[in-house]
C-alpha cells in the first residue's frame, strides 16, 4: 500500500514536470518565430500623411535623424525616419 502511494506520487511529479517543460518549450519556440523588418524613409520637411500611411501598414517609428545640405545659398533639410515592423515566420 505504501509503495503504491509512493509510485503514484512519483508519477504525479513526472506529469507535472513534463507539463512545465512543455510550456517552457512552447513559449520559447513561439518567441523565436518573430522576425523584424526594417525600413528607412527619407523626407524633405514635414510629411505627416506619409508617416500615417506607414503606421497603418504596421510600421513603427524607432528613431529619426536630420541632415542639412547646403548648395550655394540654398539650404535643404533631409529627415531620415527609421521604422520597423514584425513579421511572423510561417512554417
């Protein structure tokens, strides 16, 4: 009787450990399937409409950089928008 209780307890421990290991494995596998896609958009001046459209497509602004070019007496400001979005890998 005592041996069967110990065997039952060991079986329960093995089942619980197996379920926990499976959950960790599944979460790790799902996390590794996200792939990032990047895009750099160059603009001259304020372009809210273009950024809004990119946002609707799933792009997220991560940073921006401004750069000024001088051509004689003409000064031009370029803005570089750095964007990313995630893609799910299909297997």
